[in-house]
C-alpha cells in the first residue's frame, strides 16, 4: 500500500465513523426530581431503558436529584446530559 492508499483508507474509516454517529438516535425527556425541579435530559437510550436505569437508581438512593441521576445514567450512556432550556422573547 502506498502512502496515498493509507490516507484514502483513513479518510474512508473516519467517514464511516461519522455516518454511524449520525445514524445514532437521540431522545429528549422531561424529568422532575424530589425538589420538583424540571430538567430536560438528552440520551441515546430509548424510554424503556431509561426507566430501567431509573429503577436501578431508585433502589440505591433515598432522594432523587436530577444531576445525580444523570451522572448515574452517564455510566450506562455516554450521551446522557442535562439540557439547559432558556426562554427567548421577541
């Protein structure tokens, strides 16, 4: 293989990785905690899997706070994060 062939192969691999990443579906959820604080959650897990991990989290915690749950969920879903939502007026 020539240097040019290696470069082309590397570009094709990176393009394939990007295509796989763009095929990944993201889900958005509204979530309330014990303080009745509303947050929005982004996750690559469908609803049933988020529910599963929520039940697991509830088994080991007495109180439920969104940032703590999302840190827990992040161990199972690297895409999980709180989304900050702000109002815009015009």
